[in-house]
């Protein structure tokens, strides 16, 4: 264990229990992933925790305000750098309203609309701790919490509770469309949605319907070889169902 760098485990556990992502539960579009990227160093995670604490320990944060306060300004400046995952998800939202966005429209939406607390999107994660990859795990090194010893114990400790919470939020707020990204975690997405998924007519996505909202499982936006057209087709599918 590193004797100088240690997380505040009380704060860290509160973050894991309470933080779900960014945006507005009352938004029409929910975008659900497995976990947030980032968290590649002790300092990065410390900054995220401190910012969350300073801003009031909210269940949902404002994507732009939170990142800007952490010092991540390049994604929200006048001409922002497009974050790869966000940019592809934004294309789905545009296409679901019959539009194929320009690159500048994607930039503007990322800066001004995505994951805003008063906006029309909810960008949430099944698991709370940021990590650059599933093979990267530094929490056991800097925390005394026994269930953070490794990723397997972490998932076992948190998955059921967070799946249940997301189920309740979807049932309460009734978003029009819920888009899960990553085929790998289809079993978890099915548990959250509580519907049966089947491939769409082209085999591009898995689709489901509760009678109240549309559910879609897409490939992860970071998947190598995926072109923008894939995400436009996902949005077109949603448009065809929502009318």
C-alpha cells in the first residue's frame, strides 16, 4: 500500500452508492454505459471525488460544469474537442429526430446540451468508478475497502443494487428511449430494461419495447471500424418507433 496516497474511503463509498452520472432523469433520451472512462491515476480520481463533494454529492451532475470545475475544459470550449463516445451518442440523438448532424453540430451539442441538468439527456453508468479499461484497476492499491481489492469483488458488491436503482428510475421517469452501449454487457442491460431483446432486421442492434419506451443495445462507440452511419441507423430506428 502507498503510505502517502490513500483515498478518503468514506467519501469514496458515498460516491459509489450515490453517483450515477450526468444530466436529467426527466430527459427523453437515456444513454447507459458500463462505467465512465478516465481514472487512470490516483490524482485524477482524487480530483473527481473532491469535485463531486464540493458540488454537493449529487446523484446526477451537470456534465459540462462538473468537467470544467475539474479543469477538463477542452471538451467544452468555443470549438470543443469531440469526445469519441459522446460524439457517436450525439449522432443517435440527432438521427432520432430525422437529422444527420454536421461535425460542428455535434461539437455544439456536446458543449451546450449533452448531460446538462436541465436538458433532454441522461448519461449514466451501471458502475460508478471511472477506469480507462476493464484491465486497469488501481482502487485496491489506494483504498482499504475490502470489496475494492479487485474488480470482481467490486462488481459483485455493487451490480445488483445499481441494476435495481436504474430499474426504479426508468419506471418512475419513463424516458422515451433508453440506449445501452456495448454488446458485452447485454445480460445486465436486459435486467435493467426488464424486456426481451431481439436483433433488429439488419442484425445491427438488439431492440426491445416495454409498451412505454424503446430500448436499444448498440455496439460500444469505441469499437474499431464503426462508422458514423451505424449510429445514424440507430437513431433512425428510434425515430421509426417514436413516430
